[in-house]
């Protein structure tokens, strides 16, 4: 249902996109391109056809490795630990497994 000029972008989880079907859609001209920084299998194997498809733009899934992100995650983690021991955790933020 996508236009032939469409570009699909997946920066969430690799399993959101069926890689075999995506590669076929690209090769058959059903859609124009794809931008990916995640794969069904991480890291992708060397025989993954999307790695060599000329209509795919690949980038590393590494947003958490920036200095700013690491710093903010560290501060938030420490604050959560302090809040836990002081019984000040926001109960709405707790994920029950």
C-alpha cells in the first residue's frame, strides 16, 4: 500500500520489519528505500542481503553511547537508587514483570 517513492525507516526493533520481505520489496521496486539501524539478528550476519542493497542506508544503533546520554542515564540511575531507599519512587514509573 506504500507509494513506490516511499522510504521505510526502522530505528526501533529489528523484528518490526521482515527483512526478507523488505529486501524483495526494494529489489522489485515496490518501495524506493530503507533506513535501518536495527536488524532481526544483532549483529547482522555477513550474508544479510540488506547490507549490500544499494537502496538501504545503514547506521549504527548507538544513541546511548553519546557523552550526554551516558551522563544523563548515570544521574537518573543514581537518583532512582536514592529515591528507592528514601521510599520516594514514583510508583507510576515502576514496570511490573
